[in-house]
């Protein structure tokens, strides 16, 4: 077992299992995706630390425990079609590809899309594809999606993405809000489900992860 394989097992046993991640499929997917392949060369040695890792274009590789609990909460099924919004380097999409039928990973720059598709090809991930799109608009061409996962936090979920959620679909995202009194930023992993055409959400656990660019809170007018 090389150092990365040992670090991956340590991540699973010390970060995931000890923090309420019990879903066998999710644990297996994390074991079978080499996280070090999805970070910049300078960050490979710390690929398995329990914190968010900076990527390019304001993207981050989400803390393993947060991502694992998010994926566990949407209970991926082998026939599901999933959308990853703000997929960055493709790590979340690659993990999901082990659990579902099809993964569409969207980003808004050519270089992120190209590098993701290169990784999918080199790792033999045949059921995931990266496409360029406006993140807030999603990718309606492939909709509806059984699962929608955000690669970072948002201030609110755009209606355009809720509309792309299939009946009985599940969307998971960290929603950030700022406490007006002390300006403290609070994050909540929020599960949104669609039933009879209506979406309802609930907080599944507290979590902080960096905001996706373009999903900041809109400034309120003051008079």
C-alpha cells in the first residue's frame, strides 16, 4: 500500500466513519477515487486533510466529511442521473459516478471542463461528462435529474435548478447565511426534495464550505 492509499484509508476510517458516514456505497466510492489526482500538484501531499482545498477559478475541493455526508443524505441509486453544479476538477462527479448511472458535471470555463473530461478519460470514468454552462442555469438539456449536488456553498438555490429536479429528486447544497448582528457566516447542508411538483427543504447538518462564485447573496437596497 503506497502513501496515498494509506492516506485514503485513514480518511475513510478517521474522518468519515467517525462522523456518521455509514453508507456502504459512499464509503466504497471514496475508497475507489484517488483524491490526490484532483488537486494541484503542490497540494497532492495534503489531498486527504480534513479541510477544503483551494483549486483554480475560486473553486475548492470540499472537506471529505462534508461531501460524504452530503452524498449519503441523497441516497444515490444505481439508476439515477446526477448533476454536479460547480464541479471544479471533477472529484465529486467521479465519486458519484461509482454510485449512479450518469453524471453531468457543469463548469463555466473551458479549461475546467477540458481538464475534467481528461481526468474522466484517463481514469476510465465512462458514465460522467463535463460540459460548459452557466452554473445558475444548470443544464436543462439533460434534465430532469434525480440528484443535484453543488460543489460549493450558495446563498440561495436558483429556481432554474429546482425546475430541473425530477419528481422524487433530491438536491443537496450548503446554504450560507450571515448573522446580521455579529456578521458571522453560518452554513447548513440542506436537502431539498420534490414531491408532486413541489420542492421542500430541511437542514440535515451544519457545515461551512466556501461560496461558489456567482452564488453570493444579493445586496439589499437601503433607504
